[in-house]
C-alpha cells in the first residue's frame, strides 16, 4: 500500500477539517457539473478522495491528515516544510536564513 494511503490508527474523522475539504479541496478536484450531480455523503466523498479508509470506519489516511488535517503535525510527526538559504552550494554551508511552513 502506498505511504499516503496508510491509516493513522489513532485519528478520528473530527481530526479532518470539513470546511477545508468542502470549500477548498473538493471543488478544486472535480468539475462543477460533476459536483452538481454528486449526491454522496461527506464520508463517501472523503472515501472517494482517499482521505479516509471507508465510509463505515472513517479512519483518516496519511493523505487526509496531510491535506485536510486540523493539526497535521499532531497526526504525522515531522509533517512540515523547512526552507533554507545557505551561504554556498555545499550541504554544510552556513545557514543564512530559514523558514518553516507548518500548520501547528
């Protein structure tokens, strides 16, 4: 099974941000006519997008935690991006500046 589809065993449906999914992800992933014809439940839509394992158990996947998790770093350790500006082209060059992109 691909890494992003593995389950976060301790996570619950409430750990996913419904507003982010319904207003951001879902409309961006499908065309307007497909959305209009969609009569699936919230859980069924999450499952179809692989954000949870199934509409019955509703256990979030790593994909769901990363993309629409309320606090992704609580669900997936080290889930952040770090940008570095270094003084040179070598890996051990001194760090001039850094920024961390994190939802925590």
